[in-house]
């Protein structure tokens, strides 16, 4: 006998997943304190306490690892845990005497505890070569290499303020990296190839309309309708490839990584702002992308050494000025740093307030 | 020469070294019991040698009756890697706030062990549980088991994407409204919009409880709902003094960093000129025991954030400076419907609502969705004098005007 097919039920109700201390004190938290790297306590108006232990994860996880997290949650947290918006896993405890043992078990499993307060939290990132058709670089590999290098900043090395790193493997930015203290962004640098039989798989008017610089025009080649591309006007956004698989962009010789700095989403002190271009291009050099790791560490260290208390990357650069940022980091300033798309003029310096 | 990936994974093995948890170890753990994950390991090793991805554009695959929630993915080397010729992703709508019980996590794991690669992302960029890699045949059985266990798919393509929320009042004293309740309500109210793509492009909601915006809603959500307050910051003077005694330099690290310089400290009493406070959160972040947001709480609603494709990246901009956020959220949902109606009518293919707002102009957009313009919506009034007045008087008009009154 056929049973009715269930659809449109939505996710399970989150209320069923909340620990009892949260149910009891929901909306009645009074304050929190960071007790040590990766450990904080929230104190409710009732006096109840909730301890959180935050551990880093690679985001890409097997079911076997997730089951181990579930076992830890059973052992220490009455079966409750959560994940954060930056892919950390958080264990929620009411008994602080269990914290040390939990941290020891997490370390045994290979998950560092940290990322709270003035720290480098986990790097939010995209799929890369693991699963994406439009990737200009890998995501997980660079994240692993960068976090290996910076992990002391996750686990407790003191910093002036928060530092958020994000990685997107192409301009589609599934990782929405455009408002990060440091953004690692995969880029293409070669115009799309035009595969034969394009008109069989793509709607040519859609392809033409997809180009923000009108660089794609209709054409006829050997009696077949197709398109031609004015390569000088291609800025490698890959929007045409998104609407038409017959226009592949990926190219091992030309794809790579750019580095952007100074963005933030929080409203604290200064308003949310976009990241700005620091390094136009670094090569794809797997498995450990040493040029990218070195570039990120350099920027982190310049900020770490020179920023004032609570200054985010962008606030620090605004105070010292961009020319001095390039000088302190030793990054070469190039033509590519100058915007030439819409509203480019808004980024020109329009005063004589310069440091000489 | 040994073919990359078929004879060990020397490049990926390098990424098992070092202190940060390794995704390669995770793929290997799954590969021990699953041939898809094993094949993925080989293909990824090959990508590392060739410095290029090996995935093709998604095709149209999904579960019956839905248009979203599954990302079709095919290898461009199906003969060489037959086990991952199809490697589709299911997006599973996460529990709001990413709270789980161990049993719920095990349920997901068991389903994915039976039907897919055993690999996941916890979580995807929009917030869903990502079940990474299965074949077309397994989609419907996976879906049946998910729904039998009260899970459902999230969004993809030109639909409403899975709404997400910060931890909110579940564990944060700064939550100015119930982010979890709102995100869950929007998700349930708009199930049809979530599962059946009918918009010009994607539409994301993100619910952040305070201006710290831990879900990055102002950068990543078409509609960003960010908690705030409109009365006085609550001050505990004893705790201010205690913070100073614990080593905080209040003048330098709090007062001097206030964006409107509305906070003063004379060593005994902290005073805030709340009329000039812009709710940036810095002083509260710095002294969580001494300062708390006010009691008259609600949210600012902003519209239009997106990543660069196509017309350039945008941050959301203010649509409603302050509103109470309380169930059943009718006012908010009515506004959402008006926005969707206008966008569906006038939006171009793959045009996000933020781009539409720019193309038609904020003034016209506001008229269309029946929202009154206010100065809070702008950083500053226009600088250019080319105003599109829509009407002008002709001789004799004045009398008619008076008659109408």
C-alpha cells in the first residue's frame, strides 16, 4: 500500500534540539565571559551557567567524524551540540568540571579549541576542486595550509582585535568573502573558450545578456549559430559560463588566487565595508600554496604588530593610510589595484590629505 | 609514470600533516567504506597535479515535485572515474541556529551512509547541511528517509534560499529579537518559495540578533534583519568600575573608539548620550558585564546584499530603520510579498533584488513596494541635481489644485 509522500515539512523544530538549560533561560541571559581560549560561560539572570567549548573543524567531514562528535556530546553535554556560522563545532556544558576532559578528547581527535574573542576564527570557504564546476582554485587545501600556519592565533595567541578570513574559489563567492579582514579569492585570467555545438546546449540571447561588459556577440561559424567574444572586454567574471556550459573558463596556466583586505560585517566602531584588493595574483601551487600562506601571514603580522587595541584590519589601514599599508607589507602596488568598473571614481583619492 | 590518484595520493597526503584538522583525513575515513569517496580522493589528487577541477556543470536533477535542494554534479572523466560519474549534492535544511541532538546527527549520518558518499559539509555557505555526492537513483530514497525523520531539503537555484539565524536568545544576551523564531517561521511560511524556484534569481534571509551581525547578513542576505534597540543602553556602574579595575582602559579603548563620541567616563560614572548613540555595540562588546542593549528592542530591516555577480557586490541598505519583530510577523511578511511581487514582475533573469533596486532607483522601488522614504535610508541626500520630476504645472493648474482641496 502506498503511503503518502511527505513534502514541504521544513526543518525539524529547533526547540526540540535545545538543551534544558537553554530552554529554561531562553532570552534571559545576562552576560558572558571568555574564560580561556575557546571556552566561554554565559550567565543567566537566574544564575544558571552555560559553558561553551568551541573547536575548529575542516567543514568537510565524514559521517564517521560527526558520529564521534555525537559521542562526545553524549559523554559531556547530555547529547547537545551546535555548529557556528564559521563552521566551528560548539559543545554546550552545564558542568565546568568536565571541560578539561572534553578538551583533551577533542585534541585527541585532532580538533583544536579556540576561535573566541580576539582570535582568528575558522576560515569560511567554498567547495573548490572537491565539488565545484567553476572553481579557479581549491578551497579546502588552501584553508588547511593557511590554518596550519596561523593556528596559534586560533588557539590563543593574543591579538589586537578580531580577524576574519574567508575563501571563495571563484567570483561567484558562495563564501561571500567580500567583507572579510582577509579574503582569499580564486580568479580566472583567460577569456572563456567557445566549444563547438554551443547552440545545442545554450540559449544564445541569454548568453549575450549575461555579459556585464557586452563583450559577447552573436556569430555564425561554419553555418552554425554561436557567439564570439571581444577578449579585450572580458573581466573574467564567468557569468557567461554560469548560464552556458559551452564557455568554460578554468585554465590551469592562468587560474590562481587574489588577496583582499580590510572588510567587515560587524557595525562595531566603523560601518560594515567591503574588502579591498591587496594582491592581484598568486599562483595555484598545490598541495600547500606556499605563496598564499606567506602572503596571508605577512599581512596578519603587519596588522598584529602595528594595530591598536580593537582595531580591525580595515580600521587599522584607514588610520595609517593605504600607501603605508603597501610599504609596511612590502606588497607591490600595480595597475590592477585601480578599479575600472562601475563607480570606480569613488575610489580615487579626491583630496590632498596625504602623508609625505 | 604513475597516474595521479590511481597509485596513492602523495600530494593530498601532504595536507594530512600539520595541526589543523585535515579534510583529506575526512575523505580517507569515508573512503575506507565507500567507493564514491575513494574515487573522489583519486580525482582530487589528479586535480592537485593538473591544477584544475574536473566537475561539469550541473544538470537538472532533483526530487519529485521540487525544483531546488539538489545540485547536479557530473565528473568530466566518467569513464576513468565511474563511481563518481554522478556526484550530486543534497542541501538539507539545518535546524535553525545549527542546534542538534546527538541522535539527530546520527540519523543524518545513517541515512547518508546508506545512500551517499558519507561526506558532508557542516555546513554550506547559506547554512544547509550539505550531503556531498550521490547518484541520481539515490536522490528519491534519500529524500524519503530524510522526510520520514522530519528533515527536509533547503533551497537552490532561483528560489528563496534556506533562511539562517545567529544563536540569538538561545545563548546570547545581546539578541534584540528572537532570531531563531523568525528564521524558523519564515522557513515554514515560505516552503513553496523555498522548494520551487520561481523568482528571477536567489533570495536570502538572514536573521542577526544585534549589530555585531554574526551571520553576516548585511553582506550576504537579500533581506538582512538586524536586531537593535531605541532606548538607553543599560549601565551597571559598579561593573564599569570593576572592568576598569580588571585592567580595561575605558577612556582609550571604549570612549575614544565610540563612533559618535557619545560616551564619557570621569573615573566614577559612565555617561552615555543615547540620542547620539548609533548602536554600534563597541562599548557593550568591550564591557559585557557592565553594559547591555536597551529594553525597547526590535530590528532594522535592510535589503539588497549580494556577491559580485553580475553588476558588482552590494551591502544591504536600510529599508525600515526600526520595527518590532513579534509573531505572527504579518507586517514583515506583507512587505516581503510586495517586494517579491515587484521583483518577479520587473526583475531580469539572474537579477538580484539589490540590483533591481539600483536599476530602477531606490525612490521608485520604495513607491512600488509602498514604503515611505526616510533620511535613515541614505548615507546622505543626493549630490547630483538631475532630478526626475514626474509632473509639472501648466498654466491654469493652480485653480484646480485649490478646488481639489
